[in-house]
């Protein structure tokens, strides 16, 4: 949550209403989002709604929708390519 607010602040998004912040982030340019996000690695955000718990732990405990196929991964040169060709 702190990271999200930090990115919103860097993009001069209002910090009072979630809907206003979301609208502001959606209107931001890809370039500005990349600059605000920086070169930090992306990680899962356990929000209690979309991710009710840490994904690998949910899989390990059998608490997931087994009828959904999903591949998650990272390539060695994925981040530089994403920054060059967003």
C-alpha cells in the first residue's frame, strides 16, 4: 500500500479517494509509470480480494481454482526489454 501511494504521489495523483487515484493512474503515460515505478522487481500484492493469500502458499495448501491454467515466470532479460519496449 505504501508503494502504491508513493507511485501515485510521484505522478501527482490525488491521495484522498481510491477512485480518483485509479483514474489518475489509468491516465498516466507508460513512460511516467515506468519512471515512477523505477527498477524494483514486481511482486504479488496480497490484497485479500484478488490475491487472498500469497499465491505460492495458496497452491501449496491446495487453496486455488484448479480449473484455471496459469503460467507465471520471469525471463533473465525481461525487465530490460520491458523498459526499452514498454
